[in-house]
C-alpha cells in the first residue's frame, strides 16, 4: 500500500510546528505499523478558516492518487481534512470513484473495511442532503419573494438567508467563485433571477460582495502653508 499523508495547521500554529509534528508522527507511525509506504507528506495552512477542496496541498495529494502513484490518503484527524459535511462528502465521493482509500486515525475510519465504507457513504450522503436542502429552501424563498414583489422588484439574497450563508461558508472553506457556481449548478439550485446557471459574477452578487470603491484623490497640501 502506497499512501499520501495530509496535515493542516492554523496559521497561528504554523510557527512552532508542534501541531504539524504531532500529525506527521501519527501518520508515520500508522504507516510503519501497517507496513505501508508513505510516499509524500503534504500540508496546508488554514489561515483562520476551515478549507474546502481548493487547497494546494490537498490537490497535490489527490493528484498523486488520481495518477495512480498512491492509493490511500491518511490524516491524523478527520477535521484536519475538513470540518464541513458537504466538503467531506465530496472528498470521500472523489476517492471512491477513483478506488482510493481514506484513513482517519482519530476516528479509526478506514474505507478499506466494510464498516469504513459504510461510514464514508454516510458522510457523502449527508453532504448531498445538505446541498439538496439548500436548493429546496432557495426555491421556496424565491417563490415567496416573487409573491411579495408582484410589481417590479426581483428577489434579493436577503429573502433567502440560507443561500447566502451557504455561499459565504463555501467561500470561507476556500472554494473559488467558479467552484461555488459549479457546485450550485450540480445541485440544481436556482439563481436569484430564477435561472439554472450560476456564474462567478452571480455568486459574488448573491453573497453580497461588492468591489471596494476607489479612493478619491486627496487634495495636495498647499506648499505655502507647509512653509509657514
């Protein structure tokens, strides 16, 4: 068995390296006990937020599995991989489609076993359910908003707080605007205007993000005043 170890640390803990070393030791010890070859040990820095799949370290680890160089992803704690059920579901589903194996040491989760596969499928199902729930709430919110705005107004994200929170959370988890749009399209979540195709611009608008206004040029001080 060839494995890739994955560790993540908050930016505040990255300086002393204690958390990083603890995760690395746990992963190395497990591989030694099972006689596995640890090909790579990759890491990411969280920067204060739990991350989604758009992380350089995680993407590198998954690429090694996709290329057939490794067949197992090992983490010391499942929350180091993600704290979001939806993100965990996507990672588990991705690994399953490529016959990859996930091992989380703290929970004794190993998708190489029947019990582990059942747990993994449950995680994936929870992630899919979360997406469907948000999509259904969005549809109901749009219908209610249109009923209240029968004249000229269009539904706003304030009418569907669950949708805004979902987008904000995905952004905090590290997903790009394009990745969020792809996920919402996959879940058939309608846009605020009732369309079926999300784009980065519509995701940005729905989340309430606005580009900061350029600062106006400040008048230069009077040179004569400065000489007085």
